[in-house]
């Protein structure tokens, strides 16, 4: 076997392995479609390398023509694969010229298969070449001249490569892609190798064929470009995922913050900023349930701890509040309510809970205290309101208000239920109103 044949077989093994690898890549990742035409190119080049090995080891014209014909059969498929690959990477799937070139090469391939004697490689037109380099003899090529069909095929292949190179250059100017630059370099290598072989085949000068080596270089460069694209894509995906995770985390925190804010707003009265009726109902239910649980175990508690079981509820109503709305307008009434809330807040502990119960009514839950403690707190509130000038009407001067308060202690609630506790405080508030206003009712 000629040494050139051994080199071709080595190239065959490497190229075939590359083709199978990229075919597997396409099978596992159908979105990476460029791997399919590249695998097709590699497998066709592998067949071409085998036929080159056969040609180099031929010892007669008849034997050489057999291998030469086989080479001719895969030249066109290789060109079609390169155009197919180039159409994808340049994003020219709808390019009419490319599509017409592919159809034309397919027709030429069909003609070569249908009329092998027409392209003509016959012993009647021998072109035996004895290649020397200086004083060294390299090889004898047992070949025949290329017929019209084969010549037309080679010319068409060259024209296809030139047009593809033009598309690559145009695409590179748009993207400045390093991978495109590598593929363009591989096309230049192959073009010069193919031109050299065409000149040797035509008898312009004598030299060894280099297409098989040019093909291998093309395969290596294209494989490297695809690998770089895959790595770049993987890096981009990883960076995108990290960025996405960060954005998701930021968005989650933002949503959580917004939810907390919405929840907070849902619990607060929009005018006064104190808790609303919804929060009051939920909180009072929790507080009565806690107190009931402690009451069941009261005998086991020390006296100081027993105090934490009890709490008081006071419902406050601003006396004759309607007149401020009727005389001075609702905006003045709103300012009175806001100022009223600030006044009440200054008289209670931070652990106590003030809610706007509705309209000009407020509910105050005073925790961990006795009835005496509740009465002291609400009396301070009543007195401060009575003595406080509400300067909310401009030229009309400050207004004076009073509050009526109904008070109930948890221990008075039937079965320790929230509804019973509210009912008692409501009745006592009505009693405070009926008995002259500006007073506190804690019994009856």
C-alpha cells in the first residue's frame, strides 16, 4: 500500500469519527440543526478519502479509473453539503440562488449516476501522471481525462463555493462573528486546494493532489467553529440563566414586598392610618381565643400572670360629629378624625390596638390590664379630647369635640366570645350617648 494511501485512511478514520459525533449531537439536540449538514459533509469526505487511498494504490489505468469515478461521485454531494451548511450559518434558507444551486447540483449528481460513461472516464483518454519532486519520485497517478459532464460538475462546484464565500463575507460584515471568520478561512484553504487539483488534472502542471488534505483541514476548522459556537452558546445560556435567576429572585422579593405592603394596606384605614374593621375582627378573635385558653388554666397561674389573661374593649364615638361635615365640609371632618387618632395614640401603650370601627367610631383593645386599668386609660382619652381645640377650619377658629365611650372587659363576655364582648361595649356606648354624651359607661 502506498504511503499516501495510509495517510488517507488515517484521515478517513478521523473524519468519519467527527461526522458520527456531530450526527449524534444533532440526534440529541435537534435545535442544533447545523450539525446535520456538517455530519453529512464529514461522511462524504470520509468516502472521498477512501477512494483517494484506492487511487494512490492503483497499479493500472483500469484500476485507477474505478477509483477516479468513485471520487467523482462524492465531489458533488460534498459541495451540496457545504452549501446546505452555509445556508444555515448565514441564515439564507430562502436565498433563491442557493436553492437553485442545490437543485442544479442534485440534477448533475443524478446525471453522473445515470450516465457514467458520459462524464467520460475511459481508458481511451488516459492521463497518467508520474509525479517527481526534484530527484525524488513520489507517485504515479493512473487516471483518465475528465469528460464534459464531470467538467461541468467541477465548474458548478467551484461557482457554488465562490457564491457561498460571498455570502459568508456579507454575513461576517454584519455580525463580525469569529466562527464565521474561521469558516471563511477553511473555504479559502479548500478553494486553493481544489484549484491546484483542477490544474493538475488538466495537465497544466504536475504535482500531488491536495484536495483530500484540504478537505480534512476544512473539516477540522468547521468542527472547531461549531465547538466554539456550542461553547459560546452554553456560556450565553449559563449567563442568561444566572441573570434570569437573579431577576427571578429580585422579582420574588419585590412581589413579596408588594404583597406585604398590600396586606398592610388591606389592614389599615386609608384616612387615619390606624387598623381597619377587618383587622379589628381578626385580632379580637385571636385575643379572645388566647384569653379563653389562659382562663381554662387560671388556677395554675400566678396572680401576676393572671393579669395577662384579661383585656378590655372600648368603643369610642365622636359626639355630634355630623355637624362638622354639614357645616364645614367632609374635608374638615376628615382632618378632625386624623387629629383625633393622634390624640388617642398619645394616651395608650404601644401594645394596645386602635382601630377605626366605622365612620366616627373607634375601637380600642387594651391588652394585659384590669378593668381599673382600662377605665383609667379611656378617662384620659375622654378628658384630653374634651380639652383639645381642633384647629381644622381656618378662619372659623378651633372646634371642640367630646367622645362617648362604652367599655367591656373580657371576663364579662358570655363564654368568652368576641360577639358577646362587642355587644356589651356597644350597649354601653348607646347608654353613654343616651345619658348626655361625653362620658364613659362601664356597667349595665
